[in-house]
């Protein structure tokens, strides 16, 4: 953890992401997530906080209808 404060632009970006977050319950048929995007998403998910750093989640990638 750094002692540096986040810039005003960085703070605005975080608050924007939080306020615009939506749950997705409908998906685009045939939508494919490129491998590099999936890797970036998983890296971010693994960095997310969890109680006691237990990271109890599981990720499942389904590639076949």
C-alpha cells in the first residue's frame, strides 16, 4: 500500500465506476470475451478484497452453448 493519495481524477474515475456498475442478467448470444480481456478481468477480481484474504470465489468459463 502506498502513502500517496490518489489524484482527483483517479478518485472521480473510481466513483464513476461504482455509480455506473450494473448487474448483467441478459447476455449477448454468441458473445465471446477475448482471452486478453478475460485475463485482465480475472487479475482484477483476484485483487478484490475478501474477508481475511480468503478469496472464496470460483470462476467458471463456459465456452459451449
